[in-house]
C-alpha cells in the first residue's frame, strides 16, 4: 500500500459544456478520494470563456481522486451516492 504524497498540489478541472442543449448556469465539482469521501467541492459558473475549478491539496490521497460533476444544488453525499 502506498502512502500519500505530501506537498502543495494544485488541480485544475476545465469545464466544457460544448454544444449541450440544456446548459446549466453552474455545476458542482467534487473531488472524491479512493474511499468515496468528498475531499473538496465547489460550484463553478459555466458561462464565460474558459470555466474551470481549481483545487489546492496538501497531499494526494491514497487511492487517487475522482472528479464528479453534478447539479449546483446537489449536496456532496448525494453527488457521490449516485456514482457508486
């Protein structure tokens, strides 16, 4: 089993709604660790030239990270629960 790598890390997740017919004004982006726990989440407005979410991490969690995108009003547990 590997140990988490420590240090200052930054992860930027670009949001591309492309040609989606029903584009939401904002979405919630969540980082989920290997155990299914939300590490961080934030709401990102999808309008603009290059919407993105940027996360600052002190370590890379064991088991890696998953990025989940959901409706802006979803709570973190509901967002993760739909992806198990």
